[in-house]
C-alpha cells in the first residue's frame, strides 16, 4: 500500500506539471503574451488538478491493462507504469532555459510553426513561446507513449505462448490503433498538413460539401482550404489542371483517398480524417502479423516484429498523414497474402475489389493490379480451379469499377482514362527519366539518401536484405514470390523522376515495406538475431529516429532539414559526408555507400553462419 501511495504521488505530480504547462501554452493562443500579473490562478489550479487526475487514471488503467493482458506481476506493472508516466516530468528542468529565452521566443515569427489545429474551430496561432511549451509537453506525451509501446512489445514477446493467432491479431490491432491515434493526434495538433495532404483534404471537402471534384471555388473564391491549411495554398502548379474545354480546376491527385475520408472530414474535420488513416494503419499491422506468422512459422516473434514495424519508420510517420500510402500498402499486402497462401475454395471478390480500386488511389499502383491479376490466374490454372460462375463475378466486379474509373476521367476531361491521365502531365518526361545513370542513382537513393532513404531512417530494415540472402542460401525459392511481386513497383522508381515522394522519408517505398518485413522476420527467426547486441543497437536507433520525427514532425520534410544543414555550416558538412544526398549531382561523397554495402554483406555472412550453426546445435 505504501508503494502504491508513492506511485500515486509520482503520477499526480507529473500530471500536475503537465497541466500547468498546458495552461501556459493555451495562454499564448492567438499570439497573446502572458505575465505574472496576467495569470488566472483559478484556471492554473484547474489545469493542474485536471492533469493530476488524468495522469493518475491513465497510470492505473495502463497497469491494470498490462496485468490482465499478459497475466504478469500486478505490483511490477503498477511500478513500471508509474515510472513511465512520471519520468517525462524531468522536462521541468528545461523551464529555466525556456524562461531565459522567453523574450526572444515571443518575438520570433516563423512561417508555418506556431499554427495549432483546434477541433471544430480550425487553426489558431500560438506565438513561439507557447508553441515551444506545446513541444515540451509533446515530448512528455510521446515519451510516455513510446515507453508504453516498448513495454507492450516486451510483454508480447515474453508472453507469446498464451495467445492464439486470432487473439494476437486482435490485440495487435487494438494496441496499434491506440498508439496511432494518440501519437497522430499530437502531430495533427502541432503541424499543418503539407505537400500533397492539403490537396487530398480539399478534394474530400469538395466531395462532402459540393458533391463534386471541381475545386475552383475551394481554391479561388471561397478558399475553403483555410479550414485545414493556415496560409495561401498554391494551386497553379503540378497539383491541378483544367478540365474539359479548359474549364474548372481539377486535382491531379486521384479521388480514391478523398472518397473514403470525405464523410469523416465533414463530421470531424482534420482529426476525423486522421482516424481513418489510423484505423487502416492498425489493420495493416494486424495483417502483417498474420502474414509474418505463417511466412516465417515463428510463433514467438511474429507479433513482436509486426508491433516493431508499427512504431518505426516509415509506417509510424505515414500513419498520421493524409496520404495514399497506408491504404495502398494494406490492399497490396492483403493481395500478396491471399495469393501466397492461395486456396481455391476461398472467395476472391475482396482480392478483385482491391485490384480494381488501387488505381483510384494513384495511377502508379496500377502496376500492382496487373502483377496480382497475373499471379491470381497463374494460381487458378496451376490448381485447376477455374470456375465460370466464380470468375464471372470476379471479372464483373473488376469491369464495373474499371468502367467507372474510365468514365470518371471522361466526364472531367472529355477523353478516356489512359489518354486523360497522359494529358494531365506536360509530357511523359515529367514522370520518367530513362537513363542508366538515373536508375543507378535512384536505386542507391531509395535505400541510403540522407533525407528520403529507407535504411537511413530505419536501419533495422537492413535485416530484410539479409533475409533475402538467407532465403536464396536455403533455396527456399517459393518464399521469393512476394519480393518478385514487388519488384515491378520498385523498378518503376528507378526511372521515376521524383523517387523521393517529395515528403516524408521512404514515402514511395511504403507499399513495399510490408513485403520487406517478411524477409526481416525470416532472417531473425532463422538466426535468433534479436538476441544479439547489434539487433538491440539497430532497434534503439530506428525507434529513436521514429520518436524524434513524431515529436518534431516538421523534420519529416526536406525543406526543414535543408535549413538545418545550412545552419550547421562547415562543421556539419564534414558529418554529412556520412549521409550523402542524392538530390545533388553524384560526387565522390557517394562512394561511401559502397562501404555500407560491404559492411552489410560482411555482417550478413557473420551472423547467418554463426547464428544458424549455433541454432542447429
């Protein structure tokens, strides 16, 4: 009882500090400043009291949840949860520094930082003093959240045998949904949508309000985008084009994502649309677990590694953004899962629905529709499973949705879909660069680029390369099928002009990451690599980077990082040699990638031979 009393005090005090910080942050809304004379002590006490109660309730609820889920030590769970919710309160030691810089912070006026999204109200501006406080509170919130996630992952690994496959899938879905909603709400609060996001949101807004996709009034006359974007939104560029006879303004972005978020935007604004992506991301993690478990036959680790995928990049970053990558990754992973474990008695209508709607999300995803379509009928022929009635239903659904796709673009542009899509672009060279030099550059950039590289932001995913090597070494060639299915899409970006995705790290690779994780899981299962110090180092680095990009979401974008590189000056330039940027011309700096590749191969040889032999003994 005495210990529990101490835990209550710890969490209550931490919550009170959080509440006081939130009060001072709110006082700076609409660019107000706050002085000692201007403090409303009744409000201050109310915020502190509410924070204390909320933190104590979260502590108790989390401890009970962990105990009931993993049937562990109740006292230990209470202690761990109390420490997790109390530790971030050390941020109070940063307050003296904050107060010293207060005058400078109040007068600072950056372009995008400081806009805060208030539910059902839209954006309000907080001066940099208040915004800095919000970032400090966000650090506390996210640190607690990530520590809880890591405790959950540890509990899942240690108690894996107590759950059935279905129970683990449901548990992962619930945990991932809580994590994505909690972390995503912070991102939505402190940073506006950027890049393609506001344009997808504007289409959704138009569909929900005007029941059309003509955005002329939304961009020009009414400027309805100000509901979710707090500045002038550029529209006379690659994001939009005129319709039939040069009339109207239509987005170059496909309408699939806006169609599924339109109702949710109308109901809940930006937070409503975030919940849709959070839900789909949680489904993706649950499906990834099912695939991993059956692909690797690793009962103990599959759920754990699926959970790790959720808290690391790129899934963690795009789980809070209004982009097509999460729904696309979910449909693609489902299609490959269905076909890899093909059963002729299973209903395949959902598969054909996914094939049909993928191009509605982005024209580049059509390549997956073709690949999976061919794979399906190859499996049907191989298993002598062709049934006229069944395939008539499949092809009928595909034809109807494809017909709507063609008709949609004909109604807008006066020409059929393939030609309409081409007419949107200035020329094919806008998208494609057909040269060996560009392809070689894109290949290394996709994996190692300073701002967009897959391995740069999730170094743990190097194990996927090792997994592919091990599959080949074991001659388990059937296991290469998911990778083969993803290669045409990967190859597309070897000739694609914008291999970066122009936004968050490894954005273009998100539809493939689920496939990559299958091979990472295979390597870990075959070698028990998770027990090594190298694994722990890669894991901590990858999750740490994910945490930083959640806490400071503006670091996801190259424009912000470019400013930091400039500020680093000559000293920083020496460090940046280790992480070359492929947006520039190829230079001797890029030779360091060769050293990374040699290191990857050497480490593979070391761990695959050493750990597999140890396992066999």
